[in-house]
């Protein structure tokens, strides 16, 4: 049986990675975190992640910088990012040796499409109110850029 191979990179492409999963596993599902630190880390209203075994993630080009953050519970959260373009790659508890949260937006497009099922939202009570409006019919939708 063939393995599942997911690939990804940062915005400037100076860092790239692959995730190798056994064929017996299904594609990872998305977990969204609404905690304040994840919002600041991603510059967004939430962090979208896939959870994979730490041993499955390998950087194949470049190396990310590591930032040690504090969790709400007082422990350390280790966060990897590109020091050139700022793209966030991962988050994990310093206590956690088995799994790592990979930012799903860093996956290459074809792999992001395979990891497109939302499984969980954590720190839901901190969700920004506008997030629920994303399905609202009154919200303007544009296929393309607004000049940004």
C-alpha cells in the first residue's frame, strides 16, 4: 500500500516540508484554535491546523526558527516559523512528544484539498463574532483580489 505524502512550504518558499503517513490512516482533519495566542501567531481570528505525528513531519528545505510561547495552562508552546517571510508552520506543547499541529494553510493546494474536513474547534468561547457570519448570504463574496 502506498503511503500518504503531504507537502507544504512557506510564502517565500525558502522552507519546505513533507509529512509521510501510513496508507492505513485517513487524511488529517482540520482543528481550529480560537485562543488569543494562536490569533496573534497567525495574524488571523483563528489558527487552522492538522494534527500529525511529530515523527511524520520532516523539513526538506531550510529550517524554521523556533519561538517558545506560554500556554494558558502555564506550560510552554513551541512555535516554528519562517524567519524570512514570517509564515507560521507548527505549534506544540513542550510536554507533547507524539503529535504536532501543522498550519493547514502551509500545505500545497492539492494536499490542502485532501485535508478539508473540519473536525474540532477549540477555545470556541473566544471565537470572534464575525466568524459565524462567513456563511451569511449578505456577505459580499469576490473571486479574486481587492487590490491587497
